[in-house]
C-alpha cells in the first residue's frame, strides 16, 4: 500500500485500499482482504495520516475451542515529518521522510496495528458457556447428561463456596 506524495497539495486527501493480506505481509490468523481507508492531511512540512484498518481473522475460542472468525478493526494516526530523524528519537506514531520522498508505504504500520488489535481473550461469544469439565460437551449446544447430583459429595462444600464467590 503506497500513497504518492510528490506534488501533493496542502489539504485533505482521502484514500482507500483493498488488498490481499499477503500483499502487506499479513498471514494467519488473518485471511482474505485487508481494507484500509482514511485521509492524509498535508500541511506545510508534515503529513498527518489517519487510517482505519478492517481485516478478518480466524480464532479458536478460549472457552469452548470452537473455531470462529472475527472482524478486526483498528484506527491509527501517523505523522510524517520531513527531515532527518533526530538522534534518540523514540516518539510513537512519528515517521521521518527524506525531503525528496515521493511516497509513503503503509504496509508495516497496517501489519503492526492489525496484530496489536488481536484480542487477548478470544471468545466465540461474550456469553460462551464453554465445555463441561466432566464430559467435554460444548454447553452452547445444550445441557449435558452430567447432573449435579452425581458430583462426589466430598466436593459439595467447595462447590457451595464457589457459588458464593460467584466463580464458574
Ligand atoms: Zn466459545
Ligand atoms: Zn457434562
């Protein structure tokens, strides 16, 4: 994903891309196309880029292990400054461009921000019921045969405590 910036006039310039994930170097769990829309705001000595990334990814639910796909969305802003990068510069979201740069390349930022947007906790649904700890049945598909009655009586006080503490 490249945007030509030679002879770019000052002001707002919208852009949009729709590319196969491999073209920006994304791989599994992402799949299909990655869409990036946004705008460049060209100022006297800098360009401010605002972008929104949308890409699908395949995950496995942490609770029930079912495979599911999810739309990953991420917004980011990058400020491109013309000139030499100062020593020890570590400002986030700032990229230095040479005075005669004629394009900006989005690939690395699109990759990084897509990866950062992968949720830590992967759930097929907020209310996923998970698997029965005894028989392994996916409880989203219905109740299992394991009745609470045949739970070893020695565990009952612990189960009552768990209930009181509201942990599952
Ligand atoms: Zn699940
Ligand atoms: Zn069960």
